[in-house]
C-alpha cells in the first residue's frame, strides 16, 4: 500500500515542502533491520579469509569487536532518545560537536555505505558465478542495482518489508547451518575427503592461536567489516513508530545476536571443516556443504548469502538516501536531495546513491580478482565506519558534559558511559594500527585519507559561500 502525503485539507500534496519522512517502520521491521545489520556480507563472504588468517582465534576476534560495538550502540541509543528531533547520528553530531561534525559524519556515512554497497555488488557477482559461471560480472551487478532502486523508490514500508524478509532468510539459514553442523559433529559425520566432524578441530590443529598473535591481529580487518550496518537502526529513528520502545529493544539484543550468529556459526564451520581446509576466497558457508557432499544444500546456502549481500546493499541504499536528505536540509548537500517524492521517499538521493554503487562494476573490471577487490573495499569501509562510530562516542562525551540533567532523566543510560567511550576509541585506534600489518589492508589505509581531504575542501568552499552570502 502506498503511503500518500496529505495536506491540511486532506488532499494529496504535490508540494515537496509539505512532505516529511513518515514513521512507517513498526517494531518487527526495526528488530529485523537491526538483526540484518548485524549479519553482514563480511560474515558470509569474509569469514573464509578471516579463518585462514587467524584460525580458531577468530572466534575471540568477533566477540571482542561485538563487545565494543554494543557500547557504541548504547551511546547512540541514549543520544537519539534524549531528543526525538534527531533524525540520525549526523543530527546529534552537528548539534553537540558543531556543524562541521554533522557535515563530516553525514557525508562519510554516505560514502561508507556506497563503498559497502560496492563490496556487496562484488560479493553478489561472486555468488552468481556459483550458478552461472559464464555470466558477465557487470550484468549481474547492474541487475541488482536496478532492482534495489526500483523497490526503494516505492515506500519506506516497502523497504521495511524487504529487510524483514531478507533478514528472516539469513536467520533461518544460520540457524539451519548450526543445527545441521551440530548433528554432523554429534554423529561423527565423515566427509568424502575422510575428515571426521569434531569439536576437537578447534584446538587440535595448532591450538586456539595456530597463527600466533600476529594471525589473531590480522583477523580484525574483515571481522570489523562484518559488523558494519550494526548502527543502521540509528538512521531509521525518524521513521520508527514508538522509538522509545523499539530502539532499546533492538540495541539490547546485540550481544545475543553476536553469540548466536557469529560465534556459534564459526564454531560449527571449523568443527565440520578443519580451519586449515577452509578456502580463503570463497564463502565457508557454501563450501561447508560442498565438502560434506551436499551440493543441493550448497545451492540453497549460496542463495542465502546472495540475498544477504542484497540485503546489505538494500540497507546501504536506504541509509545513504536518508543521510543525503538530512544533509540537504542542513544546507551542506544539493537541495534536490531534500525533496521527497509523492510517496515520501527521497528519490533524488536514492538514484544518486545507486549510480555510485556501479563503481563496484568498474572495480571488478579493473581488478579481476574478486577477493582482492573485496578486501580493499572492505578495509576502506571499515576505516570510515570506525570514524563514524568514534564521532558517536565523542558526541556522547560532549552530551554528558553539556547536559547532565538529560542523562539523569534518561531511561536508557549507557552503562559505564564515559569510561567505555574512551575504551572503545582506544580499541579503534589499535585496529587502525593493525591494518598496517598486511599489504592489501595497508594500501587501502593509505588511500582513505584522500576522502577526508576532499571533504575538508568541500567544507572550506561551503564556509566561503556562506561568508559571501552573509557579507
């Protein structure tokens, strides 16, 4: 059903100025969007490489990152609920840290999701090769972008429904993988290769840290990328029914999700397939069923990981268009992005973001190695997301200093607020240092500052334009 925007006379309004974002996302939408955001392409596509880099210690990597990001989400939740006029975290960044912070956060978050969307386009291309080895990479990529654009141009309710079912597919698949894998272990299932499924694979093949501490550290890059989108509930704040109930519920379930979806699935994968046999440039979720001689199940899992990548790209298209809408309203993005369609959807922002996603097609054309492109793109994305998460934490520290009375009244206080802000920021700094250890991540780390140079030049031009207008 299309949600039409009516004016005071009850007529459908054609005036863009009379339109605003609608609170059409219900509790079930928000819960599944939060789960979908926490189960990213990095888990399905990137876990093969992280397992090969770190071995069983990758389990601890995911747990540590998940623990830190829970506190980032709690800080974001308290801030969004302290003022329901905040549409997203770029709003509270601008309010608490200054207009520059809103500008840098909003545009960086937009770029984050465009880059992530490119990674998803790359991943979808890789998954499509499973069924259609002869299909041109650019054909599958272009088809996905066009489908996402068409569906998102409908209504926000359509986005909510899409994410609900995308996330449901992921949940059912991971639960099925855990159950099937557990049965294999308990029945001592023997693969055609002669390997017997057993939990002992976790500690018998070189112990928990077979690649040493350096291997453990190397696992952080793609593992961080697996969590991008965990903050997506923060961009749905302006379109959420009853945010005081739904946002806390979604954020509080993050630890349980991480244990179930990340930790349990990785334990099962490495129990059925010894970590040394995991192929780094393929999805271990698909390969697990191929190795145990179940190609039909592998086809089903391939469908799941493809829809997972499509879900992530879908989230990206949604969040980038909303971020452009907010930036345009603040006067730091072209005004056409502030216009809403008759269905209360920022159509110009959606179209612009989808055109940018096609950069993934260009990258695949220039660098045929899918996993190399995926690693480079995900590293850039992880660095930029850590910048956004750091801005959320800095905003929280200023909020605590400036508005202690609001913190006292808050019904959703961040536990160990100030201390955990500093702990999380120190952790992000350590991850940045770890990115210098591997050549492919180091290259991406060297390129990323160019984005901030471009943003800085844009900010200077905006300030000069404003000064001339006021002068």
